[in-house]
C-alpha cells in the first residue's frame, strides 16, 4: 500500500501539470460566457482524461527508462523495453541509454580481457616479481616469487611468506627510496644468507599511474647465485688445486727424477717408488674429483631438489659397497634401518654421496677393529616438519670441541698428518654440508674425546 501511494500522488501531480493550462483556459471561457456551460464541462472532462492518460504513459515510460539506467550503471544486462508505446523524447533517451550500455559492456569486456592477459604474462614470467603499494606493502606476487620466497596457499597470488623480510633488506629499501623519489628504476644487489646463501639483483620500477589495486612499485628479482658461484668456484678451484696438488706433484717429480737417475738400475727401489707414485697419483685423482664434485654442488646449492629418495635403501646399498674397506680395517658395521624412509624433496645420488662420505670418514678416522653404527629413523625437524634422521657413529679417538665448528671447511683437518696418511682429501665433510644445505636439511656433529664421533643429518620427508 505504501508503494501505491507515491505512485498515485505522482500520477495526480503529473495530470495536474499537463491539464492545468487548458483547464484554466476552459474555466475562464465558461466564466465569461464565451463557452456554454455543458459543452465547457464536456471539454474540461475530456482534457482532464486525456491529461491523466498521457501522465500515466509518461510515468510508465520514465519508470522503464530508470530501470534501464540503473541496470547500465550496475554493469548488468540492460532489459528490453516492452512493446507499449513510448513518448518520442523518452524513446530517444532510451535508445541512447541502450547504445551507451552496449558500448560500456563491450569496453568492460575488452578491459577485462586485457587485465587477464597482463596477469597471465606477469604470472608466467620466469623471474620473481612483487607488486608493492605506496607504503611498500606486498600486494601481489607471481608464481616464481611464490616459489622462491615461500609459497602461500595453492592457487592464490598472495605475497610470499618471506617477502616482508626481503623488503626490509637495507639495499632494497634504499633502491625503493631512489625509485620513488626520482620516478626512475633503481637497481640493488642483495645477499640473502638463509635458508641457503643466494645472490639476487633487484630492480625497483615505479608505476605511473598506479595499478587498479593500488600497486605503485614493481620489484623484479633476478637470481645471480649460479653465476656468482661459477665465478667463485673458478677462482677457488685454481687456488685450492694449485695448493693441494703441489705436494703430491712434487713427490711424483722427485720419484721420477730418482728413477731416471740413482734408481735406474735398482729394481727393488723402483717397485717401492712406483707404489708410492701410484698412491700419490690416486690421491691427486681423488682430490680433483672431489673439487669438481664440490664445485658442481655449490653451483646448484640454491636450487632445492625435486625428486624422492629412500634413505633406508640407499644406506643399505652404500653399506654393501664399502664392505672391502671395512674388511681392510677390520671394522664391524651395525645397521638399524627401517623398511622405508622416503625423503623428499631429495636427490638420490647426492643422498648416497652423503652416506658414502660419512661412512668413509668414520672408517678412516675411527678405531681399527672398532665398530661403526649406521641408523635411519623418522624424526621431526626443529621447525616441526616431518623427516628422517640419518646417524653415523664411530668409536674412534674423538674430536676436540674447538675443532668441531670448522670440520666442514674445505681442506680443514684436525690432524693433518694422520688425515693425509689415511688418504683423505679434506673435502668430504664440505661436500656433505653443501648437499645438506641444498636439501634444506640439518647437519649436527657430536664428539667426545676418547669415546667417538657421531654425525647426524636430518632430511625433510615422511
């Protein structure tokens, strides 16, 4: 009822406006006698009826036109006007609204297609990209950024978990200051120490005008870790190789000169020297192999593996493979392995290399005729992630506490003479450390002098 009253009032007012002047003229004519009473009454009633009909048609036209305008403003489908007659002026306005609504719909569809195309291009860029607000808060991130900096829930473009920590880096903050102040792109070199060391080049690109979601700055990240690692590896290889190969190479040169001179006619000395030369040559081969292997691992250390590895099966295979070394030292190997230990993400070859190096280290530095214990067990990491704990323990002389932090350094030896005599290259534990870093795992070393040493490696998985 309340809705009918405004419509009735509007109809009455519209009727009065339309017939007001003609009705007043008829009344004046009737009052002056220029028009007879009854003909004047008939004319007055006809005028009011016609005005009421026109007012009703006019209000209906305006109501339907208003519905069209509201639909066009809301971006929805514009309803077709019914077949009932329209006043010419209203018809023209209605046609204009229809054309405008169709044009806006077409433009809106085109803008949406362009927006989706832009989003798809950004999403598929191979380099990480962040969109920041004027307050430098991360608004969006592409897939590469989510994978590199800690992905949020699947299927979203939310900023990565570590984006805020990255944006607090002093070098990047300075680059953002320059970009916003000058309106020109700024570049910064970043070094991120965790979870593994990475070298990044960040470009801060200001946006004018800003994006629809308030984005004012783009941060484009380029991973330069591999290139910098290659440069360092090349320099380190030359320095390390020249230093570590000098001793065995000098020995070989000296024995060769002896064989060509004083021992040229001494078969017993020749056999003794050739044996030593073979040992030194084998040491050089192992050293070069370990240096090259360590270099390859360092180059790819910032890229986590993507496969799976059964640590229990790998440990069993490596235990079988070192049987000759165990027999030569008269060492007993005790195994405590589950039926399966699926680590992931993991590289099976590198997992085997870790176990092999730890077992080899235990054999070389453990007690002769002693015991080595190799075990794998499910265990959570420090951050609560599920995984497996690999343990290799020996009953050797142990390692002084002050040496433990440096055991994974290249060529670091607690007892240099004993290590070289045992045939070690000084790179085995360095290789273990870098492989564990690549797997986002943990390496723990415990040792007690006179009791033995235990190496524990936690692998993600489970």
